[in-house]
């Protein structure tokens, strides 16, 4: 089975547009997907109660934003698994992009989690686990190790890196490569994205 690590930021509009295409593609291919958040350049200190409730500003998008939503996504993943993580981040992005809501507000994130059937007490308990913050740090380190600096981006089987892709056609090309990479027909390229094979 092919493993795809998918890097996203909760504020990334292109991630929102690509997500349904990725879901459809997974139905046609034997692929395991791992959701990874890309939240950079934040001080990972212990948060105060006020910071947990009203975490980030409404400044222009940068990769230091989205920590609170990422923390919730990691908590939900711990409780219900990768698929629930994905459902949550799709709902969060819909709230931000389609409804112009503040996805840094824990009250909104709680509502979204509850609407997906996440137990409130389990969620609160999970949010205070230090390992969730470590998981976010690990995602950032994983991205840095593969020289990934923007979203959306993917790592295929821990070796093939594709970043700066932005269309469903790029995604189709990716899955075509995954399917045929061991044959003579495997090929992947594009002028508006990057494909790298790590050593």
C-alpha cells in the first residue's frame, strides 16, 4: 500500500479546494493517507486560558496561524482516528472560507467537533495532552526535513515530495505516478509545481 503524507494549513484555501478531489482519488487507489499540519514560527509555550479561548489574530494568512485548529484536529485524531481528523479540518476550512468565521475561536471549534459526534469530555481531556503539541512540532520537523515550506504538499512513501501543486489535474498526475511508478510508463512533471525524489 502507498502512504501519502498530506500537509495542510487550516487557513489554506487551496487545501480546501483539493480536499474533495483527494477523497475521490482515494476511492480509486490503494492508498493510506496521513494528515499533517504545517504551523510554523509559533512560540510553543504553555498556553494560558485566554490564549486557548482566543488564540490567533485576524492578520493576513501566514504559516504561524492555525495552531488552535491544528491542536483540535490532533485531539480528534487521537480520539477517533485519521478520517475524523480529515472530517474536522474540512469542516473548519468550510467555516473559515465559506462562512467567514473565526477558526481561532475555541468556541467555534468545540461546536464543529460536537457536530461531528466527538465526545466533549474526551475532547477537553485530549486537548491538554502535551503529546499533541509534540505532534504538531513533529509535523513541522517532517516538513523541514523534506524542504516543504508551503501547502498543500505531499510526501509519497517517505521518498517522493510534491509541493506547490494547485489543481485537480496535478492530483490526477500524482495518483497516476503512484500507480505506475514501478513500470516504464511512470512519469510526473509540471511547470507550476515541484517533484523531488529524496535520497
